C-alpha cells in the first residue's frame, strides 16, 4: 500500500465534515412565510405545527371485507343471522340484535353493538345464515376510533418537507391550506471567455457551458427559485455588474469557476471589492477550492469550475445551506457499508467522494463499484453513479473485498 501524501493536501485544509457546521453558522433562515393550497404544497417546507381537529379514524371501521359480529355471540352460537349491510359511506343504521351479524366492507363503519370482524374467506353462507370461524380475540380486524390519532395530536412539525405522504396526511385531517416558508431565491452565472452557449459553433479553445445546466438542475431539485444570469465574460466590470444584480435579486449568489489566482480570473478580485468573502480550502476531492461569504445581504457560494467538482461541492456544501435557509429540519446523510468490487488507488490527505454504483450481490449483500475514471472533468461519472464511495482523509489504497463507506444519493442527485 502506497502511503505517499496527496500533493494537494495541506495541514491547514479543513475536513468537509467540520466545514459544514461552520458554514451553517453563517446562514440565517428566511422565516418569511406564505399560505398555499394543499394542491400546490408538494416540495414546500411547513412553517407551522399541524394538529388534528378530528379523531383518526373518526369511527370504528372494518379492516377487512367480511362480517361484523359481537365477539361474545359467536362463543355461544355457531351460526349468526345476517340482518344488514355496512358499506363505506353507507353505514348500517339499525340496532344490534343478539345472534346477528352485519355484512361489511373494508373501511365501512362497524355498527354500535358489534366489536369484531371476520374476513369473508372464513364464512359459510346459506341464505341469511352465516357460519363463521371465530376470531381469536375481541376487536380483531376493527380499526378503533382515534386509534391513529386523537383530537389535538400533533401531526406534522414546522420544518417538515411536504411530500406525497404528508399531502395525504394533511388531507386526512381536513386541512386545505397551510403556511409554508417562502422558497429561497438563488441567482447563478458562469464566468469564462472560453464558454459558449449550447447549440452554437465552437472555435478553437472554446467549450460548451455545461456547468450552468447541471447547476440549474440541482437548484430545481432543491426546490428553490432560480435566476439564471447566463455566462459573464472575463471582464472586471461585467463581473461586478453581475454580482450587484444577483445580490439585489436573490438570497444566494452562486457562481461556477473563476475563484483561482489565474491572470484572467477576475472573480476573486471583484469579490474582494464588492463583498466579504471567506475562502475555504477543504480537504476534499473533488472540490478543494470552495468559497463562501456575503455580497450585500446575499450569501455567496463559489463552486469550482470542473463539472464534477461543482456538482459534488453543491451537494455536500451548498445544499445543507439551502436547506437551512428554507427552514428544513436538519438531515444527516445516510451512510452505509458495502463490499468494494475492485481496488481503488488513493493517497492520504483528503476525503475523497468517488462516484460509485451500489447494488445487491447475488447473495443479497451490498456491493459497490466505481464508475471508472474519477477525473473531475468527466461528468459521465455522475451520470452513471447512484452513490459516493467515501474514502476518509488518511485512508490509502483500498483492496477489492474490503468494506467501504457508501453514501447513497438523495432526491437532489437521483
């Protein structure tokens, strides 16, 4: 195992796990709210606790298609007489009669006086006479009133993301409008004279501006309002004007590239003049160069120019900031162990987020392979991946068959 040091590593570089809490300390949630109809709430962040004004379920109901009866009756008699029906939305309204049963459908009201439901597969029917196999206990197959929640019970808390399940829960307790945090507004642009619009002809030395499309996709999946300011040429005044416009219109300004010390990289120069910028040199690969600070009242985040680096730093560093900004509850990324299928070469010094493909082995165990080349310019490695293989800072080469830490992508990258 080669233990030579990563040439890009430095003792002062910050571990990304330590950087995130420090970055989050600089973010103040928006706290501005708006009321939206439930039909438009998907993906929004709840800005209030929701409590139930009703019991759930609101009445005793059947968990099966079958027959409702009184548990004690079947202990005394072998057959019961069917005296009515209870369907969902059409309950039986008659009185209980000793030795009787009610034909009942799933979700229908269990009438007063009846306390057990036997599924129809255990019934022998002859006219209005039914022979039932006795249930083992009273209230079997009956969903009891208030069994899921009582009046006043807290159903969802502020900071919860409204997904499909939450929409159903909110509808179940009869709420048609709810208060949510407003979406964060993010203005973004790319810098570089070499960048050309997609669909145009390329001259020698030019490339298509792909980063802006990846970033736009990430912002859409993150649930923010985005403002695309396009490609800004390598000119100090053009960059200055772009920063001023972005900061005036958005809660966060996001750029890709231009924060190095190259002769034509004017972004850092303009940032020093227009804002308060902290440059973080992180012990991570890809994505060592990452910048954060303020421009006016807007948060500034500067992503690396390499396509994979920009996506990885957005996912690991910017996304937590956006979540806090929009009122999300804190979420710890899921990390699991999997068997590595082929060897990985790595030099100690930085945490590496190699792009991986996680799946099940034939015996059901989890295994992970890399997507091939891990060069930060090859965006195809993100296209093929469904997880990061997380190799710790002082970890060296890793052999096939070893257990490694894997972080499956969440919905923003999937």
